[in-house]
C-alpha cells in the first residue's frame, strides 16, 4: 500500500475534522486486510480492494443512463474485443492476458491539480458507490455491443484531485509491461497507450471509470482493473489498465491519432456522416448473431446526442473528428 506524502503547504488546507487518527487508520487497514483474506467485501464501500480476479461487486443499477437494449452475453464481451497490448485480433486479449497482474494497482496523478501523487486504487474508489450502467459500445471498425459496465462517474474521481483552472484537458496512460503484455513488443502503436479528453467531456455525467461488468471485477482482456468509458465516442477512446491521470492545459497526444492522424482524430465522436477513409460509418454490425449479426443504422453520438451535443456547439465535427 502506497501512502501519499503531503506537499509543503498542504497542512494549511486540511481541516481538523478531516484528519484520521493513526489508531483508527491502522485499524481500518487491519480490518480491510483481514476481510480480504476471508473474502468479505463491502466494508463501507462496494470496492473489494486487492483480491482474486473476478471478485463479485456490490452495486446498484443506474436506470437514468442505461439503455433499454438487451446487453450482449458475457462471452461476447470477454472474447471479442480490442486490446492491442495482448494482440491485434479480436480473440487475442482473452487468449493472451491470463498472466497479467492487475493487483495490487496504483494510479499516479500529475499536472494541473492540487492533490497529486501515487494512489492505491482502493483508496481512489473507496469514497464512491459502484453503479451499473448499460451502455452501447460502438467501435470504429463498424461493430457494436451493449455492455453492462460497473463503475463510478469519472467526474467524481477527478474532483478528488482538485484540478486547477489551468486544467483544460485530462490525459490517461496505460501500464507498460511488455513482459506480461506481448503486444507491446510489436510496433503496431507507440507504447504505452495514451488517450485524452477535454475537461468538460471528462466531467460529463456519462463518462465513467469502469471496474467491472456483469457483476464482477473486470477480466484482464477488458481492461482490468480500471478503464475509461465514454459511450458517445468510438471504442478506442476507452483506454484500459490506467496507471496515470494527468491534468494539462494543452490538448494531449493520443495513440491512434499519433499512429494514423488521417484516420483517427482526437475527439472520436461517433458520427455516421463522417466515414473512415477505408469504410463507411453509416451502419454497424451488432455482435451476437454470428454470421447473421444484425446490421443497424449508426446513431449520431452513438444515440447519446441529447445528452452530449451541447458540448460541441460551434465545433465542425467533420473537421474535428
């Protein structure tokens, strides 16, 4: 467990009521460790902390943001996905990720924020209740799924770190472990994978950090233990296995935009009227029907236009794709 040491001047901003007595702090650690050893969860939070893969989670359904469409099966979601760190074909992540170690896990927070440092994942998540949201996922290759993610609003997490007025963007970075992620030994992309959002996009209530699906913690092939979900954008924006969050004044680089800027823009908003240079984005193939997967019309912003369109007023979405 890593403990963040305060920077000079931090103590002046801490109220006495916010200080935890050492005896209470140590008791909490002892209790948490004992509970994890016995498989007990829910000690004031639905996040179980470091535990075996595929731990059951406590969560509530959030119907406000959930689609009424039937989710894809667990098998669909965990065996057909993109995670190039484990290989470039859709079945490679499930096949090649069993040796990846997602516990313990820490996230480093840097840049334009007051509360910076390296934080244990369980300490980041502990103040928050987990919720399930059933979101559409639209990938740039023109296929889609419906997935019951479990997570917390990204805005709630980012506010913990107190971004300054200079924070115009939020950048994310994936872990770099070529010994466990064989795809990182191949020059398909410049590793580690990086992504970013405008600060207003990151603070939008649809944006979440996912830690599970179908009631359990994320499997390795789906981005364990922590990944980004922005359902109005193409799937490659959903960076996985996040180890760094950085607040920045300037637009950060993103992996696919670095690799192929003509094909992949920074915004990556789902837009049926903007074709990929090599195929149309007007329709999509809904995974789940085998050779007879249903083909449907792609919706602007992946069906979330009512919620997010106001963020892009005055923006040429064909130019800034």
